[in-house]
C-alpha cells in the first residue's frame, strides 16, 4: 500500500474514533456501538483500497517490439488504386504484437486492413489478418474479402509496400494495388 493511502486510512480511523468518542460523550452508552460501526465502515474502505494497490503491483509491462517493428509504429498513409486519395492506417503494439488497422472510404468504395504484422526486412512486411476492398464497378460492387497471410513488398525504389497477391475476387484480370506508405 502506498504511503499516501496508509496516511489516508490512518486519518479516517482517527476521525472515526474521535466521532465515536464525541458521540459517546454527548449521548451516553449508545454511542459506543455507533463508534464500533463507524470503525467497521472504515475497515471496509481499507479492504477495498488494498485490492486496488495489489492490482497496481500486478500490472505487467507490455512486451517490447523488435527495433525493426518499432520503426513502423504510428500512422501511415495507405490506398487502393481504384479510390481517389489516401487513407490512414495505424501500426500499434498490442501486447507485444505489431498490428495494423485502418479503413479508407470514399463514396461507398473502401479498403480496410486489420492484421498482425511481421517485419521481414525494410522492403517486406507480412500482414496476417483481413483485407477488404469494395469498389462499385468491380466484382459487381460486392466486397472482396481476403483472409490470411499477405506479403507487402517495396520494389524499384518505391516509398511504399504493395500487396503482392493482387488478384481481386472478380474473375479475370482485375487486380487491386493495396499500398501502405512509409512514414
């Protein structure tokens, strides 16, 4: 228990005893029982403060990420070539696991990411999770949901990683360029 909480509880007990004594002096014998009740209430408060302190002591630090994963933490722009502009996805440390989440939507079309991330090297990352694209004029306007592991690679001096399995759910030669930009 912290020194501050110990002091607080000691003051509460003292106040309860003084209140009981004053009540006893003013009212007679009944006050002794009242003072005991007040002390019991203070003890109940003390019992609730102790578990809170114990929880504070038991809090475990979030595991550290490797340096190459830490470098990705924060917001990155991302896009799908069919949608004008860029959205923002965020890389976070979630209990020692690097994760990325984000959604960019414009006029009903969208791209979303929700995945754990493995950093292979500065040119390659692997997302393991869900990537969804929806474009009104592709795949009959239906969502194209991809689940599993997807390699993103930066090639030819580009300042972004591009998803390598680009095939859209629509049959034929339709591809989605899902790009995540460097910071």
